C-alpha cells in the first residue's frame, strides 16, 4: 500500500432491497444497540433517503478502519445486514482528506 493511502478508511454504501423497510421497522432498536458497540470505528454513519427525503433507501457507513476484512465484519454483524435489509453492499477504500469530521484537512 502506498504512503498516499496510509490513512485510508472504508466507505460502505448499502442499498435496501425489497425487505428493507420491513427489516428496518422490525430491527431498528437492535441496529441502534449494535451501532453503539462500534462507535469508535465509525467516522459517520446513517440512513440514505429517496429524493424526497422521506423514505430510507439504504445506509452509509464511513468506517475508521483500513482493513476490508474488518469493514466487512462490522457490516455483516449489523442486524440490518443479518436480517436481509440490503440488496447490495459496496465497499470503497476512502481517504478522509477534508471536512468537519476529520477536523479540517490533511494537507
């Protein structure tokens, strides 16, 4: 891995499937309890909404881990994943370079 990516993290985009709304309704409390157990590995996380901003259509996780294996473990233990809310899950290495959640910029 090049030094350019020394501080990489993972961004994970989870898109809900047909059961997404039902799983969210049934397992939100478990999901929130789980999220509290991994807070130290989250830069930011939350639901993604449709264009109207009303209906959840997925989830975004910006994980503070450089390991794809750990990123997968975090997501795959989430009750939303376990109970089939997501139709797809995409993992992206990400360099947190600028913004509020990193406290400014890295240059």
